[in-house]
């Protein structure tokens, strides 16, 4: 067996350091969240317990943790559904060239390069100057869509660029209407990609801070609530909250991946059954 080159070990060390840099802070917070009742925000650990996790479920003297979680979760679902629907519609529309398509495309992705705080300021000013109430479910919802829609549309553009139109032509030859082609052919084929768009939409909304800062009104979302707690909470309960929200995010990702896996497995089973039927 030939010895490995020195570059292999250098790249391995670099990769390990990158993982430590990427996940080290999260792991540190998770460890400190298990401090004993007399523990603080830093090492060394003063015992190990679930005290601060229990404290999260008790009446909090400061902060509206569970109210802000409900608002972030609800807002994430709203943004997710809208992102999926608009992204599919946009992807279908851009399959054909139309007047102003290039300009519209660049207008869509421009919001990705505009500083988020400026988007938040602009949306908040539009709402307040128009006499409308600045609220997380209205102005906050609109501000977050400027972040999630471009990602969803870019994913759909890539999906439809690789889409084999012969499936649609076959369905039309068999007498399917345009809506039936979309419902029974296009959507089932792109379903795993739609799951990815939904995951993008939810997670980007759930942890969005800057675009919600000036558009949420008097009710904070969870990221804003956590930021506010950093100024007046000096116990590891803040770390416990961070650990639980991280676990929640991972569970959401696992759930979406499981849905994709089951969909692919069901499609493979249907293809196998169809092949047996032909034999």
C-alpha cells in the first residue's frame, strides 16, 4: 500500500479545523446548557443537570419565549407555502421566453444583494407611511419573502432546465389537459425539489433576523427575542433555548429528508410494478 501524500494530511487537518470552526460554537452552547443550578455562561462547568431546560418551561421573568416561537413557526409556514407556490408558478412561466423576462429575472435576484437591514427599513417605512400596521404577519411576512422567493425561483429554474419535456408531450398525446399534465406529470416528477424549496423557505424564515428587525412591530419573532434576551439574561437558560431551537431545526430537516426518501422509494416501487406489468 502506497503511503499517503502529505497534501492528504494537510487537507484532512484543514477540513477538521473547518468543522470545528463551523460547529464548535453550537457544540459549546449545547454543553453549557447542561450547567448545574449554580453554573454561569462560561466554563468551567459547575455540575451537570437539566435545570435550565426545566426553567424554560416555567414562568419567565423576562422574554416571551413560547409566544415568539409560535410567531416564528407560523410565519415560517406562511413563507414556506407562498415560496413553494410562487416558485413553481415562476419556474413554469420562465420556461418560455416573454418580453421583459431578463429584466424581471434580475429584479428578482437583486434583493439577494441588497443589505437585509435596508430591505427591513424600506418595507417598514412603506407600511407605516401607508397607514398600515407594522406587524410580523404582514410587513414581516413581505420582508421575508424578498429573501426566500429568489432562492426558490433559482431552484425551480435549475429544475425545469433539466426537465424532460417528452413526459408532458406523451401525456398530451394521450389526451391530458394542460392542468392534468401539471397535476399528474410535472408536479409528481418535481416533488422532491418542491420539498427542498419548502425546506429553504421555512428555515430561512425561521431564523431570519435582519429583515424582521424593523418589520415585526411590537411582537418579536424568536431570533429577535433571543437577541433581546442577550442583553438582560445572564443564566444558561439562554443556552438551553439555543440548544432546543437547534434540535428543532435539525428535526425539521430530518423530517423533510424523510419525506423525500419515502417519495423516491414510492416512485421506485411504482416503476418496478409497472415494469412487471409490461412483462
